[in-house]
C-alpha cells in the first residue's frame, strides 16, 4: 500500500535538487519520517532553522506541499538562506480539512487524520 | 615418443580453479562489505555544520533538529571543539507502522579545530529552532591589530 507517495522525482532527500549557483539560496528537500497510526498519519520533516511563521503547508487537488524558508544567518556566519520544499500525493482516505501542522525544534510535524469511513471499526457479532 | 596411458584423474578439472576463485571473491566481498556496513551503520549520523568567524569570535552552527538541549555534549580541549549528542529513534506504539523513514537517528560527534587560546569559560551555546550555535570569542592575540605608522 502506497498511501503517501512522494510526488516530485528529486534525486536525493536531504540533497539539493535544484541548485541555482547564481543565487545564495540553498534548496533542500527535507528528510521525512512517515508513520501510520490507527486514526491518522504522522509526517515529520527535518527543517532546522525554520520558524513557524515561514512554513507553508498547502493541500490542493490531492497533493500536500510543504514549503519552509530559512533566513540567511547574520554575520559573521555565511549560512545562505534555505528553501525547503517537498510535495506528497495523499491518499483519498485522508480528511484534508483536518490536517494540522506544528514546528518544534526544527521539526515540522503534520497530522493527517483518516476519514471516518477509513478508520478500522470493530463490528460486533449479534 | 612415449606412450602414456590416458588417465582422467590426472587432468585438471577446468572449473576447479573457478570454484576456489569464486570462494576467494566471496570472501573478499564478505569482509569488505562487512566493514562498509559497520561504517554505514544506521546509528551514526553526521549533522551539517557551518563554521564562520569575524574579528571577534568563531561561530559554529550545527543543524540538529528534534533534540532537547540536554541531549548535547559540548567540550573544548586543546583547541578542539567537540559536539556530540543523540537523537533517539521514535518508538512505535501498538498499531503504528512505518511508511517511510529517512531521518537520521542515533549518536553523532562532530569536531572542529579552532585557533589556539580560546578560553573555555567564554564559550556560549544556544539551541533554538533545531540549530545549535556555539560562539567562541577569539583571544586577544589572535584578533587583528591596527598598527599605526610612526
């Protein structure tokens, strides 16, 4: 079962899929863990240095996109700014209206609840 | 010309060599891949580290999301700064299953050599947003001095 498939065919997670040498932006496809639980899916993405204001999570036409921006560090550090981006195709069993997101210690966590009809149910024998 | 009795047992079997050769190859691969496996062990990871400096200080920034600040161990010894720590793999509860696991977990150690003379008690560290930043003020002798011409 391939419920949450990666949409973009980028080479390596954690790498720089679309490097633009002319700009000082580092493009990173964040590494993710996905865990299926009884009632939902949990996606955790490593986005170090990102504040919650600069995270955008969008769901459109069955696709969930994560975008996060990290500012270039102040002097003396020469850390370039980073654009994190990753897109997933989401199974229709997900109730998209109930997706929630939070950022804690540079980890973006998304909870994707399953629709009521997709949850496992106990059927009692009468 | 001598006549020698044909004796099959004395003929070398063409694939005998190949058998032992194959064993040798297997042995070679078993050992070297074994070593590689150890090297690539899943409980080691190398967080990205940036090192920068200006006239006043050296700044080390380490991308290590998802830890608590207690999980870091920072030491300065003989001008070598060592940062180590551990990110625990989340444990799966009953009824949970892994769909994808790309994030690293386990122990890590990063070391950087710094200019000599940095005072350990002047070093400060901050962990926010998954980035550990260590600031080390440069000693007076290392700082550039403007020398006026008499």
